[in-house]
C-alpha cells in the first residue's frame, strides 16, 4: 500500500459521506479598471460532469462543486466548511484552463489544511501538461491524471477506498515515498465509452440550476449578494447573449490562444 493511500484510509475517512468531490476552480479575483474586481473562468470543462456521471455509474459516490457559483450565492463561501461537512476521501480539481491555475493552487493548499487525510488530485489540460512540475512544487498535491480520465478515475477512487496500489493505474503521475512516479499515459478513451458519456449531469453539480446563469465575468461589489446578482444580470444582458455549449465529441476545431484543447 502506498503512503498516500495509507493516509486516506483512516477511521475518519471510513465514514466519509463522499468518495470523491470534483471541483471546478473559477478564477475568483481579477482586476480590470472599467469592471473593478471580477470573477471569471466560470465555464467548466465540458467533460467534468461526464466524468462524475461515469464514476457514479461505476458505483462511486461523487459530487461536483463550482467555486464560482458558490461565491456568487454566498460571498462568504469557504471551501473548508464544505470539506468538514462532507469528509470526502478524494478531492479532484479540474485544472483545464490555465487562467484558474493560481486559484487552483490556493484551493489545494486550503483543502489540505481543512481535510488533511483526503487524497488530492488534479486533471485537465493544464494539469496534464505540468503534472510533474505541480507534484514537485506542491507537497499538498498527491497525484495528477494526465489526458483522458474515465477509467483512471474509476481505478483511483477504488484504490483509495480500498487502500490498494496506485502503480497499475494508467495516466497517473503520483508521489511515492517523496519521489514522483509516472505510470505512463497508455489509456485513451474508446469510442464506446465516449458515446456512452452523459455531459449534462447537472444533478451532480451543487446548485446546478444556477450554472446556466453564470456570466463570463462576474463583477464583485460590497452590495448584498442578491443586488450584486441583479446588477450582473443587467450588465450581461446589455453586453452579450446567453450561450450554451453542445458537446458532440472530444476536442475542438478552433485554435483559441487561451486553450490548449483545440485543433
């Protein structure tokens, strides 16, 4: 059994309400003169809900949390309170867009303090690209799933729950006795699994009904939360239309400079 699995399988962890909590870390604090302080990077990677759905159908108790939504609904939102209440065995952060990397690093450190026995891992394009760097510079992070993550996530959740070995899990980069171990990136999603994924499991997302209302940029104010939401609704309607993504496959035909998941 590896050292991290030993840490995760404790008396307190055995009664955890969740096997895994998957988190989208929105970029919470950005300053731009005309807008003042605002939150951004509110669009989740489309595969996050599909991964949660896949894990649930494999028998794991998994939920998804969007820090941007939580901060909009409650400006005093504290991830530590969520972790103490739910006591997840595993906490996974979706680090897809590099904009939110600073917030993700801060969250990982807060999670380790609030939930010291949890197995903390990351995934997504940015995390995959910088997997070794993240593990070498952040002792709080236990592992990174590189690339496609359906079967690796299932295997990782199962191993942490049972105290099993991690060295047979494809696409996993992790730490053993202080050294970074790369299991290799052999797993690529099959057409069968891809066609069976459900990308719209908003019932697995905390306050999922609020996601469609999230703006690209959410301006912070000292006003009560309800008034701040009303102000942002008015501004957004003046500037842009609502939009929603329809996932028809994996990847993207465009080459946006801020995203490495395109053509």
